[in-house]
C-alpha cells in the first residue's frame, strides 16, 4: 500500500527542498546548486501540489523515478488516482504575454507512452489493484518573473 504524506507538498518523503540544498536517500542534507530551470520546475511542482490539495486530492507520492520515466505527482481522491505531469514556465515582465507559449505543448505522445509504462510499474510495485480508476493529467503552471503564480491550467485525462 502506498504511503500518504501529511505535508501538502512532500519531496521524496523528506519535506521541501530549499534552493541549493537537496536530500539524499538517507535523509541527509546534501548541498548542490540547482539551475534556474530546476528551481522553476520545483516551484511549479510545489504549487501544483497545493492546487491539487485545494481540489480535494491527497498527495501520495512525488518524483517517482524509473530509468524510462518519472511521475511528477501521484495524487488521489478516494479511489480516483491521478498521475500528474507538471509543466512550468516563467514569464518576464517585458514583451511576452502568458499566451505566447503553452508549457503543456512539451507533453509529446512518446512522453505519454513512457509515463503510462512508468505508471504500470508504480501500481504494481505499490500493490495497487486493477480496480482503481486512474488517469494522466497535466498541470501547466505559469509564474511571473518573481516566481509568483499567475495561473494554473488543468488538463485532465490527456492519455
């Protein structure tokens, strides 16, 4: 059975990472620099967790990684399981509007196939039976230049 987290946005079961700090498998803090892209991605995933919680979901797992794919967020509400791909984009104040680029455009069919394969492994490893309903959703998170949420678009059942 999968473990549910008390924290609204757990990161690999160890709480949230801070910029420039990560947590290894033993729970020890390991210092490393994150790229701007990694910081923005982490912020988007954290906001996506909060968004899902506001919609009644429990965050079951984050960043489930296998050699052929990663599940950003596993969430559930009752017997309804959601495997969520998070795409985040940061907008600068000058020139580009929110509608210039859609982050969900980077969810290609081959990525969805790899994600579906990873989900099958996840369900099997966690002992989750065939009687559960699951789907793949995409949360497109838009941030302003300061890293504040502009909006979140929820695309349900994309596969």
